[in-house]
C-alpha cells in the first residue's frame, strides 16, 4: 500500500480531477471525415470558378 491513504471523499475528488484533466480521445475517423469535407469544398470552389 502507498504511504498516503485517501478516504472515500478524497478518492472521489481525485477521480473527478483526473476525469476533468484527461485529454479527449483522438478520433481518427472523425478527423478523416472532417478533412474529406474540407477537401471536397475546396475542390468544388476550384471547379466552380
């Protein structure tokens, strides 16, 4: 066991802190879809000129 033991109130506070500061997961599919949409818009503008 560790040197410092937390009671349940402390454990909840730590869990809440880590949940808030956890970086959002990088969603590759969503990123690719976003790039695809931007590319199509750009391509449409070029052909529309």
